[in-house]
C-alpha cells in the first residue's frame, strides 16, 4: 500500500503540516482504458454515499474512496515528537466526489439541478466526517486541466478530512479572529459590503451569493464565491437552506464558464470552518469562529504565463489587477 510509508511532518517555523514519504511514483499514472467513475465501470471504486434526484440517471453525484488515498480512515494519528519536530500518521479520509454520472457533464456544463445535487452531497460528506472527533478539518478541492494536476477524466472533486487544519485555512482563521477581536465584525462580511458599495470587482450577484475578484489577487482572474449572509460553515448553510444551493450551483457554473473563456486549467477550493468538536481545544480561534469566519469558494485560474523566478514566487505576482480582470470576466460571452 502506497500510503503506509507516508507520514505527516510539521514545519516548526510555519507550524504547517506536510505529507511526505518515499513512495511517490516518479512518473504520471498511465491513462486507464476505461473510466472507473462511470456508472458502468468494470472496476467500481468503493462507494461511500450517493445522492439521486435526476430522473433517468442511476445517481446524480456520489462519494467513493480515492483509489490511491493519501489518508486512511483506520487508527489513531498518534502524534510523536522527534527532537524538536512533530510527526504523525496520515489518518484521515480521502474521497473522490463524482460530480455527475455522465462522463462529459462538468460543473460549467451540467444543469443547475445537477450541480445542486453535487453541492448537497459535498455538504453531507463534510457534516458526516465532522462527526469524527479525530478530524480537525474537512475540505473540498478540484484541480482541472493538465497544468493543475488533474487526476481523473471524469468530472470529479476531492475531499480530505485531516487531523490538522491546512495552512491556508489556518492563516485565514487566525487573521479573521484578529480582525474580529479589534472590530467585532467579520472581515468577509466587511469585504462583501465594501465590494458591493464600490462595484469595482464584482463579477455577478445571484440569490444570496456574490462572485468577485479579490482586491489583492494571487493570480490573474482569481475569483471568489461568497454567501452574502454570514455563515462560518458551508455544510450547515447548505443543509439548513437547501434551496440556496441551486443559486450557488448556477453562480459556480457561470463563473467557471467566464473563467474558461480565458483559460482551461484552474484550482478550486472550498473553505469552511474547522471541526467544532475541537472547540474546547487549546487554540483560541475556536471560541468566536461562528462569528469571525465565513465560508467561501476560491478559484485560482492557471494561465500559461512565463515562469517567474524564485524571487517572484516569494511574493504573489499577478500581472493583471482585479479591476481589469473583472471587466473581462463580466463581459465574457457565456450561456444563460
Ligand atoms: Zn467516466
Ligand atoms: Zn461574515
Ligand atoms: Zn479561503
């Protein structure tokens, strides 16, 4: 098994965890002659959960175990010291969320109803895994295009449940807590209200959601989708107000269509609050999390720009302002 030799190590300076080991294959996996995620697959992956809702389809979205999972569900993480260092076993969950039964219906080409079913499945999977006290964070991401490291041809996203909070989320949580401590307001709510007022970087509004280009983009055309009503947890929002997932699905579809008029490859990540079962833990950011954090989706398009030197990579370099990016995204010709 690939991952038995993998382990998690903590960087003592940034306090972020990395997964490392010597078993990573040197070459890319060979393309398979059949699709394992299609309904008629000869080697179906292990099923975890499924939602139906589309007439005529065997299922509309489903969660399966990742065929080469980085994290495994059995056992305890058993954090160990190694001199000044910390390490632990990669306990967690690694699932593939199959977005659609059809091999060619993507988040930008599926119907709003199909995307809604996928979003509801995502919410259910996060809520279910948050019931496991070992997991501190459950996140969902999608890499599309060769440049993004796309793994499967079939329309899929991936979910990981981890015994630690990933670095970017940890930075956001700390920053959101500090902002809340000084202003008693949610920084995301403040961003939304300023963006609505200025209307310089808003791509589109849909129902309770806003799509915008962030003020300080990490890459050209970086786009966020954020609920306009304050809520820290995506899964609570999605499952308590299921009708809203149709609007989110439509806005996600339209935003991806806009981005695809510029480039094919992108990374997408859903950021939601960490597992509140750990609220009583030693980290203070759990205390006001429902007030200070605000779930959102980040999309980082991949442009075939000239590779920048290392000095540039130390600081995000985006040779296009969000004010210019938003004009092109707003004006992009997309389907309805
Ligand atoms: Zn397929
Ligand atoms: Zn908020
Ligand atoms: Zn984020």
